[in-house]
C-alpha cells in the first residue's frame, strides 16, 4: 500500500518548480598525452 502512495506523489510532481542548474565535470580522466607529459617531467 505504501508503494501506491509513492507512485501518486511521483505522477503529481511538478517539474516546473525545479531550479535550472548546469552540470560541471569535476573529476576528469587523464588522457594518454597527459600521462606521457607527466612521466617525462619526472
């Protein structure tokens, strides 16, 4: 019965109330070139 109540809340959710945000990538993966440069610097 609790599942039915949750579904009702989801279907009545108003997306217009959400704030607009921009995703920013924080942890970038190193490229082969970056690794090569770091190894040469050592």
